[in-house]
C-alpha cells in the first residue's frame, strides 16, 4: 500500500496541471450521519466540540430516514444547529439534504437561521435523491425527482437573494437572510456524469461521497471539469481508519469493512448506480482501494496520491463506517489524524499548493 501510494504521488496528471495557478488550503472535514463521529448518536455534540478543538475544518451531516440498522441518524438541521451552538470555528455542512423532500419556504428560513446563529459557517449540500423508498413514503414520484429538485432549488435561490418574492397570491420577503452573501456555498452530490456536468455549468461545487469507487469519482470529476467546474473546491469523502501501525489499523478496520460491504452487496444499489462494481465490493479490495486504512504515514501518502490525481478542496473523513466501527477506534482515528496525518499531508502538498510549485510541476509535466 505505501509503495503504491508513494509512486502515485510522484507524477502529475493533466487534471492537476489544468488547476488554478494557486489552490486554496486543503480542508479536512468529517462527514456522516452524525458527521461520522458517533453513529450511535451518544455524545455527538460533545465530539463535535472535540473536532473543533482538534482543528478539523468542517462537520457534514447526512440526511437519512427510518431505521438505519447499525446507526441512529438524527434530524440533520436540528443536529447542525446543536453543533453550531457548541462550536466556534468549525464549519457546519450537509452531506447532503434530499432537496425534493423539502418545502422551500421553510427550508430557506431554517438554513438562513442556521447561518445567522452560526455566524456564517454553513455549507449547503444537496442532492436529487437516490433512495426510492423515501420518495414513496413522502408520496412523491421517484422518476420526477430531477424536476422536483429544480423547482425547490430555484425557489431557494430566489428566497435568499431577492428582497421580495411572490408566494401564492402575496408578495413577501422571506426572512431571515443569510449572513453569507448571496447565500451559503452550494454543493451538489451526484453519481451521474450528466448531473455532474450540470453542477459545473451552474457554477456550484460538486460533492463526491465516501461510497464511490475511484472510477466513479473519475467519471464525475471529468464531466464536472469539462463543463467548467472548479475541482479545487470539490469535497471527496473516504472511509478512514488510522492506527499506530498499518497492522493495527487493518485489525480495527477489517470487521467493519466486512459488515459494511456485506450490506452494500445485499442492497445492490452500489452496482445499479455504478458507484462500485461487484468486484470492488470484495471486502479486502474495498478496504485497499475505496477506504483509506493504515498508519499515519500510509494514510498521508494515500491522501497525497488522491490529491495528485484530483486536486480537490476538502478531504472528508467518514470515521464511523456507518456505525460499524467501535467508538474507541473512531476516537483513535480522530486524534491520530489531527495530530499525525494532517501535518504529513500538508507537508507533502506544500510544493503543489504554492503557485510556484504548481507552475513548476505543470511545466515539467507538459514539457
């Protein structure tokens, strides 16, 4: 694993050579049902405050409904508000909200309220939705989700940016307005190339999740970039386990990975949506290629190699493995990553993220 990661970071692909002359500092965020902190919902708020103190840059919360088996998922906007009240610096995001399930006036008000209470720390992540049973429960047609997304999305932008809008037979101002102008940064998650291209055309930011294989991410990133999207802002999530040694990390990760991939294979959605192939869901291969597991050096090398290929803006750790990783291992990963991995990644990326370093590498690559 270490040798492959190291060799992957030595060459610079065209995608990175085409990046801006200087890139923003790489963010290190946490993502999951409870921002990946504690999938049992016990002490999520306290761990959010710990993540803030450890220097993580963002907490991203999934929207899920009904029984989730190994994890308990709380209402994302309410949880985001609680986390905002217990933290001071860290940003609060959604990974993601299923936009067609929301009434737009209420959602515009609640997200703006959260932006006010957090003093402008909201990252607004949304999707069209890929879980048909949610649409059935809401009485919505799953096949119409793209049109429903467009309708809610368009209204949200108007409600946040226009002084007054027509609502029914009245003209009203939707209040409060967001602290961030014209609104919080918008991230759109998708596994489909045509939707990724739409995100790029609209000037929003593509969101790539931890479930996706590298091939799935490559397809979406290429479509997004070709449509004018800025890959230096894209968040990419990975399941992460950090141990003192590679062996210790793998010992902790293997049972969680086996349970997680077994669930993916039973459900079949990963293959149907082209997120992964059947072969990529073989547990050992999945832990090697999709997850990032190992010592601080190994994990740092894997992230640097991933950055060398995609030049993304946020690395998102999913530490809970959807409730399958024991709490003590989640805490170990959080602390080891903040103390040992992040500085190693920053050291490896410093020449690339500086304008001179990136220009020099681009020149040597294209010569």
